[in-house]
């Protein structure tokens, strides 16, 4: 066990931030993707106000019951810290590959809620190996944080994240299929959702 009150305090606050942020992020995706057409009609400003309200509500709700949520802690342990470093490294590597390809507006969800700019379909680089590398990278990050802090609540979030992110990915794919049509459906037929394909696959960008 990695001892010391300072380490325990750091682990607590990292766990608190994580248990607040991860559910809030998933909640936003569950609200935005199935209602993308409606959000486009109400406009970008209203969309971001709605997204901010969802994030604030989820995070405040979790913060208000943080005591019982974070009541079970197994202590910071060196082998788990080492394992978490490996997963953090994988997550960081994937995110670097992702951010090299996608524009800033896509990170903010601008194209999902824009009537004028549908964005572009990115199928090169890491997106030629899997369709949802951002979600895979986030799953690595959440699991890494669970191992690092060693709180039961974060292990449960990492476990629940799997079916939730599957649901989010299906909703996102429906929205992308409407936005990009046959080009996206062909991409889905060639590239797996989460488990990477390491054989050479030629990617394209559709403006």
C-alpha cells in the first residue's frame, strides 16, 4: 500500500472529480445524439445551455451524495498505480492520434447541432482501425483512474460505462448515418466499432 495522508487526499479528490465528470459526459451524449435534429432547430446557443444544464445537474446531484458514494476505499496500492499508468499511457496515445485528425469544432459537438455545417467524415488514421476511438480511450482513462484511486464507486462506473457507451455509440451512428448517408454506412461495414483492426486499411475524408 502507498501510505500517507497526502496520497489519500489526492486519491479522494481525483475519485470525486471522476465520479462527477464521467456520468455527466455520458448523460450529455445520451441527450444530444438521439435529439440532434431537434437541437439543430432550436439553435446552437440553446443547445449549449441545455448541455450545460445537464452537466451541472448531474455533477451537483453526485456531489450532494459524495459521502456514501465514496465511502468504500481500498487504499492506494503500488501495483494498481503501475497498472493505471499503463492504461493512462494507452489513453493518452489514442487521444494524441485522435486530436491530430479531428477539428476543434468536432470535439465541442458543433457539427451535431449545426444546420449549415455538417462537418466531415473522418475515416483515416486511428479511425481506420475502429469507429469510436474516443470512447475506447475514455474507457481506458476511467479504468486507469479506478485503479489509481482504488474506490469501489469508480470500479462500478468503469463497469457500467461499457453498456452505456455501447448505447451512446449506437445512437451516434444513427445520427451520423443520417448526416453522411451511404458513405458512413460503407465505413461501418469496413471498420469495427471498438475492437481495432490492425491490418492495413485505407482511410478517406469526406468533406
